[in-house]
C-alpha cells in the first residue's frame, strides 16, 4: 500500500432494478465513484488509520448517486 492510501476490506454494493449483466457493466465506474467519495471523506477517518473494515452502499437505477457521499460519510462517522 502506498503512503496515504486507504484499504477497504469489503465493499457491498446493491444495485436495484438492474440485470446481472448491467451490474457487471457498471461495476468499474461504481468502484471509481466509491473511491472518489471515500477520498473526499478521508478527513473523517482517524489519523494514521488506513483500514476500513466494511463499506455498504445502495444505489438506485435512476443514475442519480448524490447520496453516495452521504452514505459513506455516515458509515465512516459511525466507526
């Protein structure tokens, strides 16, 4: 791991209303969006901590993922 990196042990992503094929197609872009959102919330992670045990995210099919950062903020704030 590089310095300043954050490791997430397990990510659970639920996509509602999509087929398994659509979910596979979206997986890469969703991983990037999740990584961006975690990066924006890095200030909420305790200093020196680079490990997040579990992260769960639910997204709707409408394409609007504005709540993604809010979901991550709530989870990181509660740990």
